[in-house]
């Protein structure tokens, strides 16, 4: 299958390259592929793909709050360019989105049809990307995921591991709840979805949910470091962009399609086992 992957050098893009290595891949990322450029869709059209996996995005949540125009240019306008290119060649579009399209006021896992109401510029730009993808390419599947971390690139798990090696105590917010997702598991599920005709919106995260504090506590436990993890509130650690307090995504539609994801604890354990080999290879 001919597949274009945008954001091919990112943590999800790197895992997608490994999962889909048996296919004919066109890999796009900065600096040669820039979503904010008017003609970025041209290279997609020239590749004549059957599927476009649009993982490329402006993902700096706090940075988006400081520069919302840049986030919108990449995540909304850029996504529209990708979607129009996919539609032009009759390709299926798989667009990677986020739990941050929700406001976090819910008390039960969000389903795909729940109203979106982002509380940050990043979330707003990704919601706009969803809307434009669905409007511009009929054969679109929006895959919403959450709290993504992987073996390649920077993420929460690697930050906690680094801080646990440097500090006598960690402080992590305990009033935000979501679904930590290992990018290797997400990439694997996207690979399976290539053979399925699902369209619209689909939630894909590792199973189960926790707070950032519970997540950090498990990371530290698995690392074997005797570092205490103190629970604090969001108000104790103000940041430029507001985060949803509750952004757990329901897996009901995924299950209805016949698929399941491993638990977040299982994903984290496999990440921790694989990390030393990846770290030594990079160094």
C-alpha cells in the first residue's frame, strides 16, 4: 500500500515507520515539509498515496497559548491542505487528534459524539483541524488519542525519569485525569485500522485511566528509584495553557469495531523495558 506519513520524525511517526515498513512509505516532516506553507499538499499529490496518516502537528501546548496563530496555521490550515491533497488523489485520511478538544468538565469517559469545547489554543487548533479534515476529505478517520509518550522524542515519562535521577522529591498534579498512551501501541492500532473502513471519529488510547500523579508514581516505581512523588493541584503549578481536568476517552466504539488496546500499565512496562536499548543506541 502507498502511504504518506506526515510528522514522520516524531515519536508517533517513528513508530509508524516501523509498524508500516512493509508498505511503500513517503515520509514527510520539517524542514522540507512545512504545514504552514501554502503548497505543502503538492508533495502528497505527487506521491499518489492510498492512505495519508497525518501525524504532523504543532504540539507545544503552552507554546500554542503564547502563539495561537502559529498553532492554527499548522494544525487547522495545514490540516486542510493535507486533507484537500488526500481528497484530490482519492486517498483515505487518518488524522491524529487529541483529548484536549474537550473541556474536562465531564464525569464519565467521553464518547466520539460528545460536544467538543477546548479550553486552550492548542485544543482549539486541533478541533479546527478535525473539522477541516472531515469537511475536505470524505474518507477521513479522526483518531483522538491522549497523553502520548514514546521511545523517541521528549515526553512526560522521560521527563519524570530524568527528574527522579536529579531530585530528592517530585511534585506532580493529582487533579487531572486521562489515559496515558504508548505511541508504539497507537501505531500498532493504526496499522490494524488500515484494513478497516471506519470513518468519522474514533478514540484510541491505552485502556484504563489515572492522574498525572498516579502515572508519575508508577513510572518512578518501575524505575526502582526510591524518590517520593508528592501530589499537588493544578493551581500549585500554573502554566500558560489550561488543561482539561478530566479527559478520559471511551473505547466503546473501538471495541465495537472489534479492537482492544492494552492497559496503560502494560504499555508503560513495555516502554520501560525497551528504553535502555533505545537510549544506548542514540548515545
